[in-house]
C-alpha cells in the first residue's frame, strides 16, 4: 500500500535526528562522566532505532510505539539546548538544535495525526476490510494519558540517567516507579490504538473496549443514514466525549449493543442511532459512500 505523505514526513524527519538533535546531545555530554554518556547514548540510540522501525513497519503495535516514544524527541532536544547545554555551545550547535527541534516536532505531530493512526490500524486489516481509528476520549487526554506518559518516560529514561550520575535516591525512586507502571501503561496506550471502526462486506463494526463489552456489527441492510450528526440528535453517544466532528449512524430497525457500565459489566441496549468519533470523519464518510451506504452524498 502506498504510504501517505504524512507518513513519509514522519520517516524523513525521524531519520534526520541523529544529524541534528543527536549532534547537540553529544555536545551536551562533553565533560560528563563515562557512565552518564554511555547510558544516555544507549537510551537515545535504542529509542531512535525502535521508532525508526515503527515508521517502516505499519501496524497497530507500531502505532503504540510511535505515540509513546516520538514525543520524547522534542523534549530531549529542548533539554539539550537549555538544561544540558554547555556554556560554550557553538552557534552551529544551536542551529543544528533548532533544526532538530523542528524535525522532532513535525515527526511528533505526524505520529499523533489521524492519517498515521488510520494507516497503521488499517495495516492489520485483511480481505475487504477497511479500518479507521477512533479518537482518544477527552477524559483520557486530560488525565491518564499525560500522567502515564510522564511517569513511564520519567521512570524508564530519566531514572537510569540519574543512577548513572550517582543520584541514587532520585534515580532509584524514578526507576522503580517507571518499571512498576511500564506494563500497565503500555497496555493502556495499546488499548487506545485498538479502538476501530471497521468496514466489512456485511456492514460496519465498532470495536471499542472502553464503551462496549463486545464489538458490534451494524448490518449494511439496516443502516438508514450515515453522516455528520445534527445538533439536536437523540442518538446514543458512543464517542466517549471525544473531541472533533461526530458522525451519526441511524438504523431502520434497532441494533443490539452491550454498552459497558463498569470494568466487568455491561447493559444490553436496543439502539436506533449511535454517535461515533473517528479520527478522520471525512475519510470515513467517503468510505461509507464508496461502499454504497446511505450517506448525504448518495442519498
């Protein structure tokens, strides 16, 4: 499958980082202990190589890797230009750092974009399927996502560097916290990468473990309308309050949905219309139109 220009921007920008941000980080390590230099270099190269592989091999797992590791690059670049920067950092180093910061920001924006999300979740589809990612719920963006990310990165990256610098207490505390939260945090991030709207020959399947106990199929023969939701709609909200344009799917006859009411329980509901929030609603409506569903385009 031909890669989208946004995916290529991600690849090119990430590939350039060793020659920009990497050079500035190297200069910022001058005069520091061998242990610190080795640990920082090992973490930097391991993280860069892992993300580079994720940019090449599209897959939901790779999407999770991108979402966790790519934002580290602009943070590290800023730190290399400010906190870690030597007093005699040459102008060339500042220029390279600026270029690296722009490249890191572009790579991060691309990695978190809807285009990359859709390309990577669809890479795991098969046959006549077409998968589209769902937006991350607002409640997650305002709480668990940044907290988990900061704790994971601070523990697994900053902790070992502090230990190498013989900052034993701070390094030990951060490392222990990072290792303790690593597995649940990665699972949580990967769970967000596995929330999809899937077009199949029989209709449309909604896969969302946050709002649903089980995936639900909306049969094509029962879909009466598929398009942007109107303000006064009475459709059942399955968006988890995610930001962005909301789409509404209406049915000729009720569809059974088991909505999640708690971590282990759900409630069977009969719904005449539902609201969903894909990362790229325009692309979703276009795919629905291509498959002959009753959208505003082909109504």
